[in-house]
C-alpha cells in the first residue's frame, strides 16, 4: 500500500480528533464562559432579605434585588430534597424497591378530577406555552385565569399537585409581577363547596384545610418550609389559545416563605389536583417541557405532547401508588468524558425523581464520588475556586481571564440503555459571577432517593408519557 505523506496524515488525524469531540458521547465541549451565565439570581452583594407587608393590601413590597442569594437558594433546595427523601423512607428503607414500582396509569386519578384518564381520544391536539427562567432558579409560565382572562405568572413544579394563585383579599401575600387575581371580577369564578366530592378528595390527599362559610379550604406546605392556604375554587384557565373551563385551583389568601415574584404555582405532578391530571380528558396523559438555560432564552411546556417523536432517549417511568405526585426512573450508569464510570448498577436501585422545582441533582453517594473524581480529572488544567466557595457544590472552578473552557462531558445512562448528555449549562452553575461549580451533589448514602434537578434538565425536552409509562429526554430542544 502506498505510504501516506506525513502532512496528509497529520491533517487526517486532526480532522478525526475534531469530529470525535463534536459528535455524541464526546469527551468535552468548548463553550464560552458567557454562555454559562444564566442571567438569574441576585448577586450575593446585592441580595436583600427585606420584605415589608402593607397593612392595607396584605402584599409585601421588596427592595430592588430582594431575591435570595444562591446560598439561600441551595439551602432551601437541600430542605426540599430531604423532604422528598423522607416521604419515600417512612417506616421502610425498602419502600423504593417495593411500593415505588412501575404501575399502569389507570385513569383513576384523572377521572376523580373530571379527566378522561387513559382514554386515547384527544379532544384537543395540545397546548403550548412559553417557559421562562426566574430569578430564583425556578421556572414559570404565564396563563390566563378568569373571565375575562387575567394574566398570572406561575412557577411550574412536577413535585407538587395543587395549582394556586394569590387572590384578593389577601392577609399575607408576597409581591408579584401582575396585580393579584380578584375573583370578584370574573364571571366564571366559583368557590368549591365543602359538600362536594372534590373537597372530599382534597381532604383525602392531605391538601384540605376544613371549611369556611361552606367553602372548601386548601393548604399546601413545601419541602423548603414555604406554605400557602386559602379557598379551593374553580374558574376558566387559558393556555395560549385554549380555554379550560372549571379548572380547579387554590385561591391563596395567606402565603409565607415564597421568594420568587410569581403569582403562584402550577402543579404538574401525578396527583388528582394537578394541571396534567385535570386536563387529561382534553389533552391526554402525556406532557413535556424544555427548561431554557438563561433568562433571555425561551423554553416551552406542552400539554398533549406527542409520544412517538424521534430523538428521545426513553426509560421506564416508575410511580408510587401511595405517593402518586412524583415521576421516577432508574439509572444504569454515568459517563464522564465519554467513558462509563465503574459504578455497580445496584448503587442506583433506589431510583430518582425528576423534579422541575429542585435546582441541584442529588445522586447516590458512591455514584457522586466517582463522578466528582472523574470530573476533577477531566478539568485538572483549570484552577479550583477557593475553599468554601460553596457549602453544597464541589468542585468549583475559577475561570477568571478565560473567554471559553473545554468542559468535560457528563452523561446519564438510563435504565434500558438510553444515554442523555447534559448540556454545558446543565453541568456547571455560576457562583458569584466568576466561579462555576458542578451542579450535582451526593446523598449521604446509596439508599436515599435521588433527584434530577432543573439545572441538569436545561435545554433538554423532558417528556412524561404517563399512559405509556415512560420518561423521555431529547437534547438541544430549546
């Protein structure tokens, strides 16, 4: 065979190296530092914990940057993760292996909320609304409530069920972008009666709060200690060009511990009260979303998401009958720099929940230790940030003076073999404007439930096919 000139050989090798790192499962990506800035979260030097409640309106007024610092956000995130883990470990460490098992979505939850459950008939092809990144690393949509419709910006949360917005009159409300929803101005508003089956179901699901003037009351407390209460109600919900009559939600009269300047929260969990279950008779039992990486880029939420689309890495969905809110899955492994780490698959046996309301992903201790060590090795050319840069996240890097970085890739290997490579914005989280930390953390052991937080989900379309019992991931979707 004729010899290949050395110059041509060098060109061919360079060409191969370039595209070996440009395809799937590559060892690193060259990314600009600017692309890693989310444009969210108040700088620590500007974060104010100041909130004064007006006696006349009940609405708190805040300073120019009254959102919590990243330290406070991560503290609350830890509380949320611990709360979820406690729910799945009460009385039996094997609950995740036994009760937290795959189940066929029977449509029972949807039927109790007026939906059509697993019926294949779709009355509407779907509804899509934009998703925005908020200043507390949470994600929100804007919907219309009432007749005429009044815009309300609500956080989206797959880790809860009861939708709610702040309402007039309000005894304790935080400040929000839009005026408070005033039910007296809506011709279709109706408080739900205490004698209704809906109110009984709310009580059964531990979201009821008794009665007031024969009106059903709700109460929701979240893992970070925040809470809301008020009148459980129904009104017309507008999603883009689609209207949903008799949508059930909480009309919040008293809230505490909320920092994001949203009107309320839209529960996307699997329980009877969630948006997904309530609209299943209209859109079916599949939905998806894509969470944008920055506050200036758009994402989306789709109800009635198609389940046969190409490009998704899919894995079986696991659900808990006693705790139907959460959508879970299992991993088989983790790849760092294109190489699968030597982690026994048994380490992942407790499973993980996919949580749009959580920030940081939590992995079994053994898995995180291996991931952290491999990531440090892949990034050893870069300077580590000073000790104590973050009390939760490690490692952290100081990229001062750099305009771009060769970021070691991180990918999750799903049960069934599908691989999801995290985007660069899903791997690192900005800290104090100059430091960047690995946005994953370890549990204290290998038996606690894991969490896939919203940072890891950035730019990935996450599809929840409840009827088909699968979760899908499609990279580069927004």
